C-alpha cells in the first residue's frame, strides 16, 4: 500500500477489497472470512493458514474433476501431471496477480519491508485461503464455481503433456522408445557446508558414449539437470543415427 495517513490507507484498502470482490464475482455473507483469508501469519495470530489448508484440498479435488471431464482419454499419470501444473505455486501466483491480491493482503512490517506482497508463495497461499473462505461462507458449489471461473483460461488452453514430464522421465522414455538401457546416475562430489550442500552428479549412457554432468542443492535436482542435458545429446545421437 502507498504511504499516507491511516484513513487514506484504510480507504485505499477498502477500495482494493471492493475491486477484489467484483473480480471474484462473489458476495460474502460473512466478510470476516475474507478478512481472515487475507491475513498473513506475520500480521496476526488469527491468520489464513487454516483456510489455506482447506482451500488447497478443495482446489485439488475440483481441478482433478475438471481434468477428468476434459481429458477422457488421458491416463492417471498424465492427469496427475496436469493437475500439478495447474495447482502449483506459479499458477496460483498468476491468479493472485490477476486478482491484485498484493494490494489487499495484511502483512506484518517485516514482510512488508521485504516485499512479501510480491512473493509468489504468499500470493499463492492467499488464493487457496480465499477458496477456503468461500467454501465456509457459501458451500462447495459456490467454491467450485469460483475455481472454474478463475481457471477458465488455464483449463481450456492446449497442454503439451510431454512437456509436463520431468527430465528423468522424458529421458527414460526416450531411451526405451529405441530399446536402449536406462542411464546411470552417479554422485561424483558433494561441496559446500552441511546446511547448503551442492551435489555434483554424472549421467552416463555408455551405449551412446554420452556423459554429462549436473549439479544442484539436492541429488534429485542434480539428476534432473543432468537428464535435461542428456536428452539433447540423445536426440542429437538419434539424428546422426537415423537408421537405429
């Protein structure tokens, strides 16, 4: 919120809240539920964490149901990836930005100074909290309708299912499509302090004479980075050996 007198701030926040309600296309019977949904734990003991927990569960169910209807031929694994892509922090933060939630979230002074009103995790949590608040205020159907409205564009946009798979899975499928053995991942070094380790890992595919390295804050992250590099090498190999 911009600097100014207390009345000015209250007026600005009130106007921003009115704008939010119009965007939500929902009228609260108990406006205190919305106020709670917009209160971060840094601001007050009574905050939005419980509503966030509730909203998260409802969001996952509703999105799962919508995807189940939209993609009748898609199998469970790909449906799970589609859902994860829609309910992750990044997608929720995008919705929060469209709703301008950063203007109405109640944050403690520390979070305000550090730019908490722009932090994706805080914005994402606020969206889930609002969903929980709407469920408590108006019931499941009201909440479901809101989720479908907020996700209308994302649900109808074509999705490349292959792009949703993590690099290790894509590399495995790429190799199996030509009956090649799975790659070998080996940690070759671990650097840094105990609380901030960096894993250095090597991914090899001997049959193709491919050897790449990846590093990350966890073994899994290092494997994914190495696998991403290996995919490019494998595709290049296939291109050079088109008759394989």
